[in-house]
C-alpha cells in the first residue's frame, strides 16, 4: 500500500497556513493511504474521480462526487482510497471557517461549488495566490457554509446484528436476499433490523444497499466495464433497472458519469504537477 504524505509546503505542526484559504489537488494510486494526522486548519475533501474515504475515530466518512467531506481543525483523521482517485483538499484557516460545521460530516456539493472546484483544479499552482483566485476561494468557502449536511453517505454501525449484515453486503453487493432473510442470517428479527438501520444509518437498509452498489459501480465505470456487465455483477436483472437506480442517486446516467469522470482525470499531467510524495 503506497503511503501518501499529508504534508503541505509547511509542517503539519504549524499553527498557521501561508494563506487563509488554500487549494490543492492530487492524483493518487489505488490503495493509497494518508496516515493518521491532524492540523490546525479545517479541510474540505472532494473527489473528482474515484472515492476518497476518511476515518475519524470510530466514524467512517465516504462521499461520491455529489458530496465532499468536511473536517474541522485539530481533528485526527486517516485518508485512504481503494481505487485510483483524483481529489482535492481545500484548507481553511479557523477564522475563515467559523460558519462551517463544528463536527466532521459530508456536505452536499452544488453545481456552483462543483464548477468552482473544477476551475481551480484546472489552474496552475499559484505562489503567491492572485487576488482573483482569493476571491474565488472565498466564494467557495461561503457556498460550503450554506451546503446541506449529509452525515456520512455510506454510514456504518457497531451494532452486532446490523454490522454483520452490512459486512455481508459489502463483501457481496449482488446479494439480493430480502430483509427477512438477512435478519435470519444475523440471528435477529426483521423489525429489529429495520429499527437499528434507522437509528444507526439514518435510512432504510434498502437505501443503504443501493448506495453501496453506486459506490461499487463508480470505479468499474471509470475502468471501462460495460453498464450491462456492472448491472449483472451487482445483482440487477437488467441494465435498465441499474441505470434507473444510478440516475436517482447520482443525478446522471452511468454513461454520463463515466464521460464526466474521464474529462476530469488526466493522470499523466496531474502526477507531474500535484502528485503527493510517496514512500514504500
């Protein structure tokens, strides 16, 4: 597993950023890991392609492209990605982030926020930051402060019964067993499983399973697998059923998602300009 350096141009122990708001993007290989670290500034993590995961204590935050992950200052966290990813971090000094949440969470990314992130991602690194970019960065922070909070897109559970079902589905996303069968497999009742899903996940188990399948489908789409193959591998009886589910959750069809991701990622150029330091 490649170990990715979480360092900026300044030590993480520094109490200040060189600028109140800073933007950084990176292409990272599969199975990359940012070891546990913290810094005195807040961080908003967004994936242009792939899925970045962030672990904070017992919480596991995961966000597909319509969400980003907000991490307040002075928070121990670990970053990882299971597949190749292109992501960015927006670093925000405490005085600039007072309107942002005080706890880590996923934030819904609006079309305006996505456009701003795309624009900044395409620009060459500036040192020092121009006044024009400073204004864009401030607008971005203002928009994030207004963004709806989404908790974690794919939350987990420490409950013995519910946790066992989630692990079972993660290992085999194509498992189509109905709720009563899953409850029996976890040695509990359907009603108990439903109640604990709402308590710990904030959604039904059926909704969680669909989100899991979206997360599993994204790297396969980016890798060039056909929609039909992905649909069957994820347990759908037809490509149309999978497309309907994907569009409901992602706001675009699988093919539209694939084309958008392909347009945002250019690993050759990114690695030369933004790839983080690595150590084996």
